[in-house]
C-alpha cells in the first residue's frame, strides 16, 4: 500500500480501478467527480457524476453509495482526450469538516490517501484529482478546503445548477429565443424527525419506475467461539403492499416472494444480497405507472443475520423517482429492545394519486408485530430463505 500525503502524487498502474471514499459511521457526506478541461471547468451537466447522475462518459466514471463509503469506478480509456483531469470532492450536509474524523481515500491498485480535517471550517473539500501527464494517468492527494456547499462547489467548476421551478415570464415580442444551458438538479431530501414527510406530484399520477435501495455497513463483526470468527451483517429489504381493491401482500426474500413489476403486486425485489458484499446493496422497484391502483406501501429492513444493533448497521434507504429529488432515510436510531430485528423505514401513501412519503424508523420484533402496528391483517408463519 502506497500512502500519499497532502500534495503528493503517484502514477496509476491501470486505466480501470476503483476509488473508495471511506466515511465515518452516520456521516452526512456526498461525493462528486467532475471531468475538467483546459480551463479547469466542466463543459456540461454530463461532466458531473453524483447522487442524481451516477454514471457519466458512457461508463468512464460511475458512483455507488454504501453506508460506510462512496465508491467511484473509473475506466480512463473512455475519458475524452480533451479532459485534463477529474476532481473528486466531498460536501457535508450542515456544519464544517472539522466535526468529521477518519475520512480516507483508498484505490484498488494500492494507493491510500488520508484526509486531515483538523481545523477545517469549510463544508466542502476537493479530495483528490486524477490527471494526465505525458499520456500517463496520475493521482494527487489535494485535501483542499472549499467555502460553500455542493452548489457553490459545482458552480465554481462551471456546472449550471437547476433553479427551483417558477412560472416563466411572458416573452417580449422583440426577444430572440435563447438556447437553454444544460443544468443538473442537486436536490436531495433527507427525511428526519423534524422534517419527516414529502409529497411527490405528477399531473397524470404516473411516476415511472420507482427504485428503492437499501445499503448498510458490511464490515464483518467478531463472533463465534471466543470471538475468533467473524460474521457479516445480512440485511433484507422488503415491502408490505396494499391496493385500492383491498388486496394485500409482502414482497421479500423470505419465502421467495420476490413479486412482479408488471402484474400484481407491481413491486419486485431485484435479488437478495446475503453477504453484504454487493457494491450497491439491495434494490426493490415499484411500478409507479400503476400507482393509482396502490393504497399504500411500507418499506422495511430486516436483520436476517448479524448484529441486533441498528446503529451498527448504519443502514440507509434511498428512493429514486423519475423527475423527483432523491429521498434518503437513515436508520440511525437506537432500538430499545435488542430483539428488534425489523425496522419499518418509510411509508408511501396514495393521496389523490400523488405519493406522500413519511419517515417511520420504527423497530419491531418481527413481521407480525409490524402487521399489527400498521393493520395489514395478514396470517403469519415461520419461513426461511
């Protein structure tokens, strides 16, 4: 492992590699990667890889988000010849980076870059840059503070940030139509105890493919005889669904009830990550074009194996609805009962064919307790995957 101090650089041994930004548990940090040209700016929205645009350049840069890290996959062979460097940045939601410890960057080809946040008053950092010198790609530990948050950082590098929608002024007769500049939507909503709901609206009530992601801290925990063994956490993602007709059901890995996206229950679990080693966790999809048939959907996470401490899972649910801001709910509270292996995370309700999303983060001993609390009225028996 090669360690790069602030300002140091090293050649990259491969055009394809991964870069992990390791984050402290529970931190509210977003990372971005920006393709920059000779003027040090981007040329359009397609040069910014972040939570609302996770792949750019036809796969040149891709982002995956996990509970304890955010990772970029690079294929530098796909980067345009006029791109001079790629800047990797981090922005903090509220506060300054002096409050954050143990941020570190590690690449798959053996380069490690510690990020010193001591005394940092800024809410944004330029972590590192990947650049080209004489046809050789290199990486440099920058660790430079930047005043302002994600929007200020993006605008500094030339990104046009989408403004909130507002009525357009009436055009003047003499005006010449202008070509709008490309822009990115930096909107992301974190549902908390204080701000616990959001309403999503579409005129036709059709929301397209709604994607729900569960991710968590997959580090193995000591276990077994005298703590000699290690056990990974296995979290499962699932959903209780109820329709306007009164039909009800559960979509989950237990009992192989993976669902169906094009027919009832219009909800499908896209696999089951037993080990927690999948880079992007578990995914569940909802057919939002059939939303008028739904009454409500309760998204839950279930500890199938591993720790019973929800804070140790560092779990997070992310919901992506086309044309809407990404919604995030963190399972970062402490359950009062060590036997509570289930968390009701978010409730989606049909409100006049619009979607009302509510943060729940309520802990239960199992499926039947959740059913009783939310009144689904299903019959339960023990099951295994």
